[in-house]
C-alpha cells in the first residue's frame, strides 16, 4: 500500500476535476489516478497506458455487468442484445492486455509477494486487475457521484454542518488530517454510511444455494433447496421500514450516537454487515475498509475546500451523472 499522500493527492485532484464547472456547466468525476497511486504508487498517466485507462476500464466493466445493466433501450431489445448471451470477449481483448501490462509493470512488489505464497505472477496480476479495475475503480465510478448526489440534494444546512465539523477537527489536530482525526467526525461518518445504506453501489447479487436452507424475514420463512438460484436486492434490507425510520429518506445523522451505531449491522453494501470484516470464509467485499476510507476522504477533502454547492442530477449507465451548477469556496 502506498503512503497517505499517494491516496490523498489523487482524491484532491479528482475533487478539483469534479467541482470545476466547464463552460457548458457540466463536470466529470475523475477517479483515474486513485487506485494506481493508492495501491502501487504508480500514476497510470505517466505510463504507456496514458490517459486511456478510464475508458478501457469502463468498456471492460461494461462487458462484465452487461447482464444486469440497462442502456435505456426498450426492454425487449436490451434482453436480446445484452441480457441473453455473453458479449464476445475478443471485443475487449486488446484493451484488457493494455491494462494487464500496466499492472504487470507497476505492481512488482505485490507480484513478488504473490510468488512467495505460491501464486504465479500471471494469476496474481489477473486478480489484481480485477480487484482494482472492477471492485475499486468501478465502485468509485458509481459511488462517488452517488455521494455527491445525496449530499448535494440535502442542501446548504448539511453542507455547512459538515464543513464546520471537518475543519474544526482538523484545526484541533494541528491542521493535520489523519485516520484518528476522521474518527472524530461523527456527522461525516454517518453521511457516508447513509449514502451506502440508501443506495448501495452494487445492489444486486446472485448465487446458487450450496445446501438446503431456510431464509427468515420479519414475518415469514422461505425454504430454499440446494442448487436453486437466489437473487438478492440489497435495498429490500437497507430500506426496511421496520429497521429504519424514514427508510426512503436520506437522513444524514442516522448513524450518529450509540443508538445510531447499532444500526450499522443492517447496512449490507459490502455483501455483509458493516460491523463485520471480510475473511476467507465469507463473500464480503475484500476492499470494504479501503472503500470506506476513500469515501470518507472524498467528503473531507470536498468540505475542506467548499462551503456549499448546487448540483443537477442526470442518469448514466453506471451510477448518477452529476453536473455541478454552482460552488462556494471555503469562507472560514
């Protein structure tokens, strides 16, 4: 893992890219440098990959997610074109090879460690590519705009509260931002968790039952036989009105305080309770802690620089399309 600066610098630059409106009033969220710098200390722009990384990854991820994506076409056309048959891999083979070469050249120390564990460099490289491009980059591509959407729509009162909390904590810590300092920001942490709760970045899961089992809800029990296909839709749980008051609303302070923290066990964005951690025995997101960290950093760095902002929300194939309409730079 690279240094803190290698994580913070690309996040701050992504915020600058995101929050400076262009002449057309449109902005794009730039997350292209974060995974490479944070994981391997390498900026893809300075390699043979150049500035093509995000478009190559987006195309490759599109092929992975095609069975569950909607392109806005009539359903019967989408079902025929992208939901019925696997998209041919040769269409992304050259793009994948360019990404693979970047990881093979940039992740030398990680690949060395893999060899010590008995994993070939080639196998390890493929796994690094998937974890970085699909899990990390793909997740940020979806979740960072979603954070902006929910915070932006919440309005200036929340913005000022976040700015006040974040700046006062940093000031009380000698002007330095650290993991310990972020733990002293209960509103910021709650806002990030609430964004994960109300709109999980990967809401759908599929799996086949390995054994016969019973699945219980609040008022019923469902029998599942071994080999049956299961489909899970996270918002059914994360917007459960029996668990969460005002479940359909974005409530920034929901997870603050002792009682609020007790609700974290019902937040499942990582394919498991927020209060648990990934292990080799479960299927919880291996990047869970890193995703929470960079999401917190994104909010912190945003409100170190700006008091409030206004947005316009559109749609895209992956997540929300955010246009920044106005910004107010930090005034205190």
